[in-house]
C-alpha cells in the first residue's frame, strides 16, 4: 500500500510539473505620448473610439516605429517617448532639431522592423489614374476604426525596405525585387538576418512566401496543401486558419479547422508541419476547443496555443514542444481595466508584446 501511495504521489507531482503555469510579468518598453503636436502621435477620437493608432508597434534597438496615416509619415520614438526622427511625406514639417527623411508613400500599410533596425513598409500604390468607385480612392488613408457599408477595392502594394535614415535598400514584390505587386497582405514577419516572411493572397488563395535579401526562396500555396486532398475532406469542410513560419525558415506550421458537412458545425482543429515548396504534411496536434488557436512559434521549435481565460482578463499560452506535446503553460494577466489593452503579438526572437492605451499615452509592454 505504501509503495502504491508513493507511486501515485510521484505521478501526481510529475503531472503538476508538466502542466505548471508560469505567470508572466509586464515590463514597459515604450511610452509614447498621444496628442496633436508633431512630437507626439496623433490619435483621433471618432464616436468615442481612438483611431489612427496601429494595433502592433514594431521595435528594434530601443526605437519603435509608428505609421501615422493621417500625415503619411512614420514616426520613430525612443524608449522615453521622445520623437527621434520621421520618414515619409516630403511636405511634413517636423519640429526644429528632429531629422525628417522624405519618401513619398502611396499609402502606408503594415510596418515591421528587422533585427538590424531597417523598416519594412507596405507601400500601397496610389489610386491616381485607377478607375475605382467614388469614395474609394482614399481607402487606406482612412483612420483605423472607420466603418463603411460600401464595397471596397484592395489596392496593390510593394514592400519597401528602408533604413531609419531614409536610405531605400530595395522594393519587394510578390516574386522578389522589382516584380509584380502584392495584392492583399495579412502579415509581415522579419526572421533572422535578412529573412522575411509574407502571408498574402493571390488569386483568392493564401500564400506564405519566404524571402532572403529580397530574393524569393520558397512559398506554400493554399491550393497545393495535401490536407485538402485527404480522406477527411469527404466528411469535413476544411478551412485554413493560418500559416506560421519558423523564424529561421526551417518549416511552417499550419492550422486548419474542420466542419461537419452534415450540420456545418465546428468539430476540431488540427495543426500540421510543412516544408517550403513541398505539398506533404506531418500531423502534430488536434484541438477540440474552437477558442484555442495557434499563436506563434519559438526559435527552439516550441509553439504556443492561445487560450482566453478569466472572461478575457487573462490569456493562457499553452506551450507545446516541436512534436506537438503539451509541456507547460504561460499566463498573461491583463491588469484592470481590460479595455485599455489592445493587441498581443510576438516577434521572431521569442518576445511577447502587448499594446496598452492609458493616461494619454500609448504603451508597449514586453511579457517576461
């Protein structure tokens, strides 16, 4: 009996260790003042909602970059919230002593930063000369949070890699340097070194493209993934949730949702591993809860599953090893009031960030 008791105690202890929860702590990195001056970031209140504020804020080497679509510039702030420099609109007049590097953007979209501090900017082609429905020519100069019932046309775009001093390294299209433009871009992820991953849509299918030094190294096309041709496709409608690259480009994780063909209800979600330019997949994990979603991949191969807790006031990141085994958990506790917190996101270097708007400032936190 004593032996059995010790055995059960050991199993319980191992189980608790295996699924322990590590409570992360917030560390503030940037506090950027919101205001109407050129030295601050101009957030605009529309119907009591703060707009013209990006959801995610890239940073590198103690500098953060924020796209101000109202003024067509990118503002660079230091850790103390002081404006360090601006790039963009040649007609923009910064305060004396703050350098401005002119570049005429057609329309600023997503902004990212690589580990060297270069900016990767989605530059939407100006609609001048294009036959678009009335009112759509300034679609991407509209503040975030704006709402319209009118149909819209997505403008094509290029990616511009530009230094913090305004030196353009290259223009990137869907097939590499100086090629045809991207259409719809969902996210841009700078990887290690000069690696860059772009998740975008071409001809109604999603595609993850992998670039290095501006050259296309590989891609994964939604229509070519073997998951859709499996025997499960006879019983389920399968939809692609997302494709996430490993930061070094070694492989890609894909998340897929399965719905019953009979009642159209969600049944489960599966995660597979792919290799660029290959159609075959490796099954890793099945998820039963539709609220649990693939969040990010770490450099060591572990990946996070996002799970909302405490009525949305906290998030649990389920940590899985490279083979899909659940090994532990990390918890992000959002302090009250929850409505101050906006997006939570990661970069290619295992950092987890959250954006918060509080007391007239936009704050960027890292969870440690």
